[in-house]
């Protein structure tokens, strides 16, 4: 780079501080599998999920562990799923720990290539960002762009409240699943 004031050149260095993206992109960038039963990159193998019988979706539960230890929501039963939640959230993995997981993974780039079927690890790829010398030293490497999440949640809430055809999440399957879980009868 050229310093116009001092009239001399200098070496400029740039650093990738973190990425900001939606959740599917997080999967691509981090190498973590964001689909299936262990979709939460914090809880990993301990991700709490229910497979819905009627709606046939995987739903992820027990998020109240991320609240403060004595948050009143943790004690509420009826407003949630009929149970209290007192467990503590796991601490997010450090870059160094993730690198230990993915260090020896055989990374296949590109969409069309077949994924390694023998790979049962929830970490699917070694993120190319680990080529950066400082990447494994970063505590926060990826951020979820709240606008994406807000938009999707908002669409679902509005669609359900206004009972918009094709948008509402309230249907026969939903009611049957809720009845099965004993939440609303
Ligand atoms: Zn989680």
C-alpha cells in the first residue's frame, strides 16, 4: 500500500474477523452438519430433538438452558412443554477444539461430489478458514445474521395468526402432534 501523506509504501495486512451469515451458510462455512438430529453446533451430540409423528419434522427442544440460571421461564411448565428446564447450556467450542475434530477430515469441496459416507462425525468438512494461521485462535468465528432468522420467524407467526393459506403452521398434523406430546388437548 502507498501512504499518500508520508509518500512511502508499507505492507498492509488484513484479517478475517468473523463471518455473518444465515444458518445453512453457517453449515457450509464452518463444516458442521446443520441438518439431522444433531443440528445445534453448541449442543452437538447432546442436541435435544423430537421427531414429530404426524408433521414428520425434526423439532429441536430444550432451549431454555441458554437462559440465565434463575430465569423465571425455566420454571414455567404450562407456557412451554409441560416440564421445567434447569440444565445449563454447554460452552461453545473454541476454534482450537474444532480444529482438533476436523484436522484429519478428508474435505471434498463442491456440491456435485459425493460426500464421504463412512464419515459419521458431525463435523463434515475442515473449513478452509483453518488455513488462516489465526483462525483456530478465534473464540467467535461465525455469526448468524439476525435478519434472516427474524424474517422467517415473523413470516411463520404472521402466517399462523392471520391464518394465511399455505403460510399457517396450524393444521391437523400440528394439533395431533401437540396432543401426542400432551401440550394442548
Ligand atoms: Zn443447542
